[in-house]
């Protein structure tokens, strides 16, 4: 009850972002060769909002959306009044000529710069699009308290996140079925376990909008079946801007508890990936095994962004930059179990887990615009460091009475992504447009000194587990990936008359992508021949140089002992992937009601992997290879009953490729006893996609849509258990086909609006309550007929495909005096879904559905300040994995994440 009252109190006193736009301009003196007019007074008539022009004659005013009269005055010059309209998320640019004599408004130049940050703008874009598309912009992210791109896409219908899985599921299809791009160009993955880069790299500070393209078009890469998720980065939208923000907060479950961290890892998280040992007779590791200890840790966020427009004759150059720092602490405790195929529990352990994340981001771009053309150079650096300290204690063999196991795991993932993009657009003439894009992405990732040590409690004392040297292990790995991309697209407008506004054009183009990937791993095993007593609170007393000399243990690598000259040769695999693609697309509106788009994409796909790992070397021809020629047609139809009612149909063929790691047979010992290894015999999966949608736009900024979809996947790839591999997972084309069938509902509607009147103000303001809701139903069925895996069932749902997904947000916006207040409540829920597929008599592991409730509020302070409050995971549900056992469901894992509270302040100069 206290928690409910606390949440209600926050709701009633909450605050949120203003829905506003900008007017920016340049004031010139027509009597003196258009010299700038400094210190002129600029006012929005009937309001207290105004500004003064600077030494360059420039000004900027932020104001709520609406119609105004702009009044510009200066001593000795004629007053100028200009009617303007400010729209949400846009900047209205005005050039104001002044004179000692009467000025005429015919000389006033007004240009509105469109921004994709606005929710209303994206709905209008969806309405005008030639195919089915969903987007979420910075304005909506702010309302819903979304902190990164991963959180953004999970607010879209049919998209969900699975606990313990790094990336998102789209229509029940996981990481391998999706693709990720930045400003329309592909991005590499930061983790060999995944095809796509983790979307939480991209904080909301970076994002203008996120597009979720669930319907394939010939311009997109063909390697996807769920969606292409494209992140568009922010840039300068007005003449100049400068903003700073600060936030702090904490996880309520973490505050007041001792926080154990990984020794040797710093606050900013820049880790050294180099091996500290070059002699197996010398124990020279840099980091101790004992944890660091701190208390009452709070999260911190800092950012600064700014830019300026430089006029170059009639053209201009936009300069924009961004720097951010974020960190966060989280403590969770819970329990893990495991069962045999009969459902009897053989592992039962309680755990404590301490997580620390920190990231730093730098972005800089130059955007030169001349006429209808532009050339943009963007460079970005993202550093993200994740540290996890875990302790498990309990039984893992009930037949040994009185015995228990204590496990301590320390893992750091340090990733650095460097992105450079060149983006150009040229309007060659009234009918011909050319887009040229290129990028170079460099990923440098490491897992420096993963420490996994097990201690067996038997006969009244703890000792290192001597079953295997791999039970006491330090693991070092590095990833280097260089990713080159080039794209050219030529659009020809077939309309000969400017009066004909119906779309009629074709595009032709091509893509080249070359990815070079290197993975290296060195494993240090600590092998004990006899049991030695150890104090688990002082394990460094055993793992040291004197103990090594005394023969208490041997230090060996995965390649052997000190006498092996190749002991320090790392396990590795080297992958190269090249894609040469050509595409053409034809779009024609036969009438105001009917539009057709038809496309064809050809891809020459080649993937080669050379490997020398802990279980295999390359085949006799030196590599594992996939070499395919792929023809990928696409068709789209759009029929408009009228301006507000639209039907759409999309059909296409795509494919799904395996990842480098899934082809290379490297065995990775995952903490917890499971191993994974690749399968050199994997092949591509072919996918047929059909989508049918109805969209209704009741009024501006409102939407109701229903979409049905069908997917048929031939030779689907899945992660499965090898019966003879001793808890080893591999990757197989598990059956002939998988089927996905479902429907999505999306609703965005204003449910209450009331005008507010304020003395002295000509512009009316509103109190508004808006509703956002989306729901998905997904039926999935995957055939399981590979004899190697010995599946328990012949069919199953797709992993991660929850039958029902619900997202709801209610937004309340009003004004108190001159301050704009806004509050959003955001609720998400998914039903029970498959976490992993059962084999050898084991039932499926199920993830139990949970609701999450967030509250986001802020208030504008003065013209440029904003104070915000966010409360996430207010219901604090229990996350559980379950499997059927002898006496019903066995809870294999359970924990709570705790409530996160943060307070922030931002100021725009």
C-alpha cells in the first residue's frame, strides 16, 4: 500500500517535457547592404516570450506550438510585424529586413525546417509513405522516458525484449532475423554471440528518430525477416543551439547495500585487453580476485550538445557536436535451479549479482547545404563498459549429502565503436536525384580477464573444485572488425509536369559491403591434483606466485602447459563477408487512390571462415564457405479510400544468414556449465513475407491501424543441444520450415482537450490527455525434425515469440502559469513465451510474462530550463524461468530488478 501511495504521489506531482518549436532568424539593415542589426528587440506579440539579436543580427525563441505575430523593433527604424506559425519539433527560420522607412512583408523570407523528432511529423510521414512503416521520434522518447534505442523499439507493436537476451524480438523473430543500420548504412555487431549491435548503445541524446521497417523493400539489405531497425541521429535544426543536461538517481534495491565490484576496473571502464602473462611459470595477472567494496552508489548522467550555422553566400554549413557520460549500478539477488529430463532438481543455488555500466559518446558532424543538395560528414565514437560480479552458493549434486558449491564470477565486456559516414544528396535537375553514401565502421571489443572459480564445500572446508582445470579459469578474448559500406541510388521522376503531384518514379542503385572479422581467445586453466583448503573471502592467498611454485596448482592455457611452445597461440577464427547488390524499384500512383511499388534486388552473398580453435581446425580446403546468388522481389500496393483511410499490402522474399561464430566451431565455456560451439555446415534460410494493413487517421497527430502478417521460413536456424556434447549447444538448420502468423493493433488518440485562457496572452493554450496503445497477437510454429538434436517435441513456438504483447501510455499535458507540465504513464506486458527449446526428454524452458510500469514527468523552468523525474519498474515484478517437473513447474530462475528513480535538469542557452 505504501508503494502504491508513493507512486500515486509521484503521479499527481509529476512533470514532463514541453511540446514546442522554435522561431529563429536574421535581422538585416536594407539601407546598409544588409548589414546585421545587433540588439534589436524581438517579441512574440501578446506573450512574455522574446529575445534580443546578437552582434550578428541573429535571434532564437522557443515557444509552444501555435500561431503568433513576431514584432521586431529597433530605435530609429520602422517596426516590423510578421505572422508566423510554430509547429512542434520544427524550427521556423525568418529573415527580417529593416529600414528607416516603411518595410514591406513581401521581402520577408520564411522557411520551416522539418524535424523527424516530432511525433506528429512521423505520423504524417507514415500516412504519406508508399509502404508500411513505423517510426518513433525524440519527442515520443522523451514523453515515455526512453533512454536508448532498445527501449524505443520495444514501445512499437510486435517488438519485445527477452530477459537474458541482448537484442530485441520483432514479431517473435530474434536477433538473427533482424538487421540494424545507422542513417541508412549497416552497422557491425559488438558481440560474437549476436548478429546486430546492441541497441542500448544509442542513448536518447543521440536519436532524432528510430525507424522499424518490418516490410522489405529493394533498397534494404535482404538479410532480414523481422525488421530493419534504422537509427537516425540528431543534427542542428535551427541556426544555433547549446544545451547541457545533468541527471542523477539510483536503483532502490541497490541503495543501502554493500556493492561488490571487480578489482582493476575503473570508474570510466577503459579496460586493458592485453595478456598480462607470457610465462606459465609466473603468476603475473594484473587484477586480484577479491572484490572491491563500496556503499550508497548513485547513477550519474552528463551531456553537452551544441551547433552553429555558418552562412556561406546563399548556402550554409551546419556544425554540430555532442558529448555524453552515463553510468549505473544495479544489485539483484535470486535463485537458480536445474532439473534432469525427468524433472528432478539437481542444482539449487542462491545468487547475488552486482552490475556496473558506464558509457561515453562523442559525435561530430558537418552538413553543407547548397540549394537542394547537401554533403554531410559524420563521425562518432561510442565506448561502453559492462562489469558483472556474481556469487552463487548451493547444491549441484544432491547425492553428495552435506556438500555445496560456491561460485564466483567476474566478467567485463569492453567495447569501442568508431563510425565514419559520408552522406550526400544531389538534385541533378527537376527529375533526377542522386544519393551517394559510404561508411567505415571499426569495432574493437574485448573480454579482459573473465574470472570463473568454483569452490567445493566438503568435510567441513572449501577447496577449489578439482574436477577440471576449466572450473577455475581466467579468460581473455578480443574482437576486431572492420566494416566497409558503399551505396548509390539514382531516382528519376517520370512526371513531366510540376502540377502532377502523384508519385511516379523509379530508382536504381547498388550496394557493396565487406566485413573482416577476427576473434581471438586465450584461456588460462588452474589445474589442481588434490584438494587444498581455501578461505573463500581470501582466495588470492591460493592464486599467487608462491602457491604456483609450491605446486598447489598448474597454470595451463587451452593449448597446453608451459612445455608446449604453442601454449600462447590464441584460438581464433577469421571471417570475411562480402555482399554485392543491385536493386531497382518502380513507384506509380495510377490515381489519387491507388499506388503501386514493385522492386527487385539481387545479392551476391559470400561468407568464408577460417578457424583454429579448441575443438577443430579449418577443413582441408582451408575455410568454411557459403556462396549464394539471391533474387529478392518485393511488391507493395496502397489504396486510399479517402485522405484518412488507407489499405496497404506488402509481399517480399528475403533470407537469413548465420553469423561468423555460428560457423566457426569454437567452444565457449559460458558461466553456468553450458558450452556453445559453431557448425560449419550451416546454410542460409529463405523467407517469404506478406503484410496487409489498414490505417485510419481521425485527425492531425492521431492514428488507428491494424496489420496482419505471415512469414514462411525455409531451413530455419536455431540454437540446440548436442546430445553427446555434455551440455553443449550448437546451431542447426533444425527443420524444413517455420511459420509465423499474427496481427497488430496501434492506436494514438487525443481523448481529452480543453483550452486554457491566460490574462495578457493572445494565444490559447491547452490541457490535453493523449492515449497511445498497441497490441500484438503472434502465432508461431517451428518444425523440429533434425535427428542430431533429438528434440522432445516435433513442433514448438519460436524462441522469444510471446503470443500477446501489450504497450500502453497515457500522457497528460497542461500549463501552470507559463510552465508546461507533462506526465506519462507507460505500461508494457507480454505473455508466457519459450526461452529455450527442449531436447532429449527435457521440456521447453518458459519465460513467465511480466508487466512493467514507468512514470515520466517534467516541468519547464523559465524559457530554457527543464526539470525531469523518472520512476521506472514501479511494479517491480519477479522475473522467472520455469520448466515442467515431476511435481509441476520448477522455477529455474527468479529475481527482481528493483525500482529505478532519477532526477534530471537540462538547459538550452
